[in-house]
C-alpha cells in the first residue's frame, strides 16, 4: 500500500511538534524537581548554615550559586566544576564569606551573620540547552532563640500539678492563720487584767526627759522675818513659843554662868 505524500508530511509535522513540546516541558519539570533544604531552617548568628540541593541528576557540567534577587556576575557567590582539580571558583559577591561547595550542588556557609540574609539561587547546568534552577529565602537572626519544647501532658501530670497547688495553698493559709493567732495572743498578754491596780503618779510625757513629782511637805516652812506676824499666827501655841525663843533668846541663863577656877 502506498501512503500519500500529503499524509506523510502531516505525520512528520506532528512528530516534530511533539518533540518541541517535550523539549520545552523538560526544563520546566526540571525546575520543579530541584529543591533547596535549609539546615537549620532558622539559622542564628555565628551558626553554620547548610543549603542542601535535592533533585540534582547524577551527571551535570557545573553549578553556580548567587545571592540576590537577580542571577548575574555581580551577585555570583561561586562556581563549581566537579571535573577539575580545584573545582570551586569564587565570584564577586563572595567577599569575606567562608563558603564551601560540594559535588552534589550543595553549599556550606560557616558562621552566618545577619548580613548574609537574602535570596539564594542555584543554577545546575546539565548541558548547554538544559539548566535546572532553584531559590530559597534565608533569614539569619541576631539573637539566639531557644526552641520551645512541648512536654507530653497526661492525667498523672495534671493530677500532680493540681495536688501540688492545693498543698501549697493550704500551707500558705495555715501559716497566715498561725501568724494572726500568735500575734493576737501576744497582744492580749500585754494588756492590764481587771485585778491589777493602776499605778499612781503623774502621767509620763515622752516629750520631756526630766520628770518631776509633787510631794506634800511634812513640816511647815519658816518664812523670813518680814513674814513673822503671818507665820506665828498660823502656828500652834507651842510652836509659836519655840519660834519666839529662837528669834529673841533670853540672856539670863548665859549671865548666870560663873567661870570656875
């Protein structure tokens, strides 16, 4: 059977179209297959960061790493050629960073700093017509954040926490009650009982350090000579006589004294 020429042309055109679609689809699927894993996921300052590339084919020509929004010579960190003796060649964006490349397409950034935060690109060249690409965002934190550890909570832990809280509350209430009762008992012991007699005497003043006490005089005071009339009239008769004798003594007894030989 002879196939018409027009049918043959349609067949070859359809085959060429299928091949073109396959060629265009392969880079897109390769892009989707390439993935960058950050270890750790949230790096801290002065911590090593590994950007592990997953999905790289067994054979490839080279790969390039970039830091920035665009992939150009100014943002290139390094290139890696697995077949050469010195496979890594640093780019203009490397600066003072300590970065090491690996044959599987991954890279290690030692002692990451907050200035290393940004967008990292990797481009793996399989052949001149096929390049696989992937990107990831890196944020290096300034302060170290401790991971939150979630402890398993079960009925025993909840019961222990509840019993401990109740025991602590009971102990606190008992301590407060004991303190109040002891304080009231001490206050009552210092109070005056009904059988005690109040102390006689003038009230004590805390403002004056010198204390004085008024006491009645046991004898009558002798007033001066100018008050003789008033004092003698206020004295009893016997005391008035003695008082007069003291003021004006009788000179006769002294005159009767005769010196002896």
